[in-house]
């Protein structure tokens, strides 16, 4: 099965590096999400865009849940979303990341030529 898991525990560590973290009694429960890329060719600009949309959708959900559980304001949605994207990309193989980079370049060239 070609999917991977985004864990909010690791995301929280990345997203909150510049702000104080709550004590052990205040730490919210970790949540996980799965992002599937079954049926996607990550070297294809269209499929790479679909994969990016899947990551963004998961980031939105995970970070929204995290924000609800963190009313003290020591959390930023933008930082959380960046951390989710970074964690998702880190779980891809080197070849998959390279395919995505090539697809994004091809997409950028297609947009520039229009």
C-alpha cells in the first residue's frame, strides 16, 4: 500500500520550536493522518498537483484539530501546515521527491509559457 502517516506529535515539535511548549499535563493527544498516493504518478504535473492538494487537505484538518485543542495561542496554523508538508515530504523516497521537483518545474514552465 502506497501511503504514509503524518503524526501530529512530530509536527508539533517542528511547528512550535520558537514558542514555549505546554507542560506534560497540558500536552494534547497526538493525532495521525494518512496520505495516499495510490494511482498517482508523482512525475506528472497533474498528479503532483493532486498529491499536493491531498497534503494540503490533511494539513488543514490536522492543524485545525490542533488549534482547537490549543486555546492558549502558542500555536500557529501556518507553522503547523508547513511542518505537516515537511513531514510528508520527508517520508517520500529520494526518487519520489525528485519526481515531484521535476513535475513542479514542468508545471512552472507550462504556466510561464502561457
